[in-house]
């Protein structure tokens, strides 16, 4: 890290977090955790019986990106869609409690709020079940969200588009965002879900994991490993950046760390932070949240990638949908 970031530079970037503002747009959801323990197997089927001890509700999906930015001391706005139901009302009230403007959240009456329920026993996830609708959000909702972004435009340093493929991120929404941020100097970052990266044409940075990168390149994933050789990845990244007018691609590679490819020819490989992995839930949200906040605070792509990698390494050492604080980040560095 020392050849990219020295201690003084880290402090300067992190100190700027409090004056940096990021807009998070994407699939907001609720993460519901049921915590318990297993001591026996069901006589009805070969499945464990979980004795429930407690439950918790947390901001999930793109709302977890927001949560990580706040934990780092940044200012954040959020856009998304929830249903007219109990979970939607809980999410809105949670934003108000956190002093986040809920004006960018649209309520659709015929749509459920996305909720992921995870049952965890002895710090291990046993099963997950989802309640959601993946149909595209309505045209009227897209229009209201774009109006909100336009109103906040002059306050923003960066925009995160967090695509979970739940219907929020669409061509009309992205076209509208491009027009709003054009010529503004706002840095745009996309955490993609679609394998067709043409959808994200013209944004500054996309941050696929290695599975998503290979899917976009039409390469078969072999045993969960990154199947491409480094020379192939470099050529493919260069091709994608030129074809889709991107400034950089940041590929997250799990235990192998991250690789940043910049259109100016720069290539930076950042090794993973060595620590025990308890839960990878939300690690991608942490990475793109810290990455975008760092860019809004004046960091270069390389510097932001180092900080994002460090933060992701911390959060996987925690159980559940977790965040990293500014103090934890500075302490680990």
C-alpha cells in the first residue's frame, strides 16, 4: 500500500469524508436476520432445528451502501423504491432516524418491499429466503427519482448506482442520470448486475466481481476461480473501457483482492487484506461505498481502490450485514 498511499495522504482523504456527499441509487431492501442455535436434527426431514434467540432488521441492498458511507462520516442521499407495507415504512423511518432525507424514496402501492431473511446459527448462515418483485419500476417512479436527482445535483461529489437486478436500474433511469450529471464533474460508479455492460455506457467506473466480469466477457467460470489469464483480463478490460466509454474497471476478486484497470493504461493489483472470513454478506456494498466516498473526498482511482479493499477486508471479519467505521479503517491501515 505504501507505494500508493502514505499515512499523510490517508489522513487527508479520510478527513475529507465529512465534507464529501454521495448519492446512492439502486435496489433498496431490508436484511432480516434470525439468530439462533442448532442442537438437533428434525425428525420430519434431514434438516437442522434452529432455536431462535433473537431477530434483527438492517438496511440492505443499495441501502447498505448508504449505511457504509454514513459509518465513514460521509453525507449521503438515496433513491429507490419500496412497497406500501410494514417493511417499507420501517425503512423510511430508519432513514429519518439516521437523518437521511427520504425524499428520494418512492412508494409503489402494488410492489412489496424487498426483504431477505437469513437464518444464522453459530455464526453460520443456515438458509435464506427472499420476498420481492423483480419487475421494472413504473415510469412515473423513474420520473420522480430523476427530478429528485436534478434537485440535489449541485451538492454531489459522487453517484453510486447499486444494481441488484430487482427492477430499479433500467435504461430510462440510466439515460436520465447521464443527462443530469453530464459536465458536472460528479464521479459516477456502478456496481453492475447485468452481464451486458452496454447498459452502463458512459459512466466513470464499474466494479464487477470476477464472476460478473467473466459473464460480461462470455467466459465460463471454472470451479469458482477467475478463469482468465492476466493478459486476457487486461485486453478485455481495455476493450470494454473503449467500447463503453469507461474511465476505469475495478474487478473484485475475493481472496485475491482487487484489480484496477484504468483507461490511461494504469493497472493496479491490490492483494486481499489477510484476515479470517466470517461472512461476505454486504462486502461489495462496503467496497463501492468507500470507493465512491473516497473519490468524492479527492482520492484518485488507485487511492480509492486501496481504501475500498481495506474496508472490505474488515467487514468480512464480521457476521451479518455490517459496516466499517472511519476509526476501524484508520486503525487497520
